[in-house]
C-alpha cells in the first residue's frame, strides 16, 4: 500500500496534498508528526500515477482521494532545465538541514543524478515527466512530494 499525506482538517479542499510515501517505511521517515496530518492509504497504481505526474491529487473526502489527469505540455530544453533546477533547490535544502536523516543517501544520490542530466541529449519536445523519463531509462525516480 502507498500513502498520501494531506493537511489535516481540509476535507474536500483542493490543494491539501502535502506528501506521498510509497510504503510504510517511507511514511515513517517523513519529517512530520503523523497526528497532525490526514493519512490515506491507496493503491500502488494510484501512487505511480502521481509519482510519474500522470495524475494530480485534487483533494480528499473522508478516506477517498480525488485525482485529475494531467495535461502534459511538450517540454522544451528550457522548461526541463527549470524543472531540474527547482527540484535540485528543494533537495539541496533537505540535504543541508537533514545530514543524519535515514533517507539522506537516497536523496543525495538523486541530487547527483539530477546534476548529471545532459539536457542536450534529450529529444524534444518531451511529453512526459522527468520522473517518468528517469524510470524509462531504468534510473531511480522520485517525485518531489516524496522528499522528507
């Protein structure tokens, strides 16, 4: 089972998704106090849809999550560079502030992987997420919502 973490007391409110966790271990390693959040279990399939940016989480109602298909625009080199840099900035903040975190090495490796992306070698327009692109290459792939 996968887990979706929402801001508490925002039932039926769009934009209340906070984090996602692929498994219980990842959930337990998020930098949160679980009692302060609404945590809903869902399928691996729905987790992958969100992880690979094929669907967005709109909201939750009770224990039900509402998803929306994403409309991927064809990415160009500049948009890919911007996406990579934005993700690197968030990961860098986590690494700087959490050097002893149990998932530090995972995110440090992913940060290095992002640093090593040769955006010139990608065929544009790219009509998939960076996460799906990495997955298709057989490389580790994480959605920024998985960042502890």
